[in-house]
C-alpha cells in the first residue's frame, strides 16, 4: 500500500532576518511534497529543513492561508496551488512583543496543575463505574421491591390473623 504524495506550495516570509522594522522582507515561493501519513513532528522538521534553519526553539512558524488567516499545521496536508499558496512566516521568539516578568507565582501554577490532575482522575474513575451504574441501580430497585413484597405479605397475614370473623364475613359479602 503506497502513500499518496501531496503537492503544497508555500510562500516563506523571513521576518527573523529583518534588522529593523524598515528592513527588506525576504520571501520565496517553494514547492513542498508531503506524504499523506506524515506526522506532526515530521511535518515540522520537514518545514525547518525546507527553510534551511535549525529547530532550536528560537523561531516560531506562523502558518497562514493565502488570505492571511492563521491555520493549523495539519492543513498543509490539504495541498495548495502556486496561485494560492500557504504562507509560512518565520519570526524569532518575542520578536515583536517584549518579554515581561511573570506575574503568576510558580507555586500557583503547580497547585492548578495538581487540581486539574485530581479532577481528571476523578472523572476517569467515574467513567469506569458508569457502565456498572445501570446494573447497580437495577439490583437496588429489585432488592427494595423484594423487601416491600415481604413487608406487604407479612402485614396481610397479620391482618388475617387479627381481624374478627364478623369483619371477614362483611368483607366477603361486599366483594
């Protein structure tokens, strides 16, 4: 079973090479051939090799449609033409937004993470017991019905034992 090839055209814009905001933007149209079963990490590495830059965490790839809307990386697998290529903007991390000091304490983040994991564990336990819920509920209803049936039969016998014979004759004559 062969993998089908997908032809995708991309316009690579290199904002990371700008010296200042008034510099000349480098851009080039390139053909990218992908296979249909490619994974996310493989696709990212392929794009970095196409652009000829290392994936060292210092750059961000912003993938856009031809109309400049941001799209997920997996959309590249749909293919495109050279008239309407996908756009890949390469920017440095924090190139256009300055780094600010973190205002949330690390302990708070850890506490939120632990709370999230705790909730996640409880949901998983609840999901595991959910299939048994109908059986458990049915068994509880059957037990309750059995107990009520025993009580009613006991009360019926006691009523027959304690009622005077005159009442029994009256009840039988009415029925």
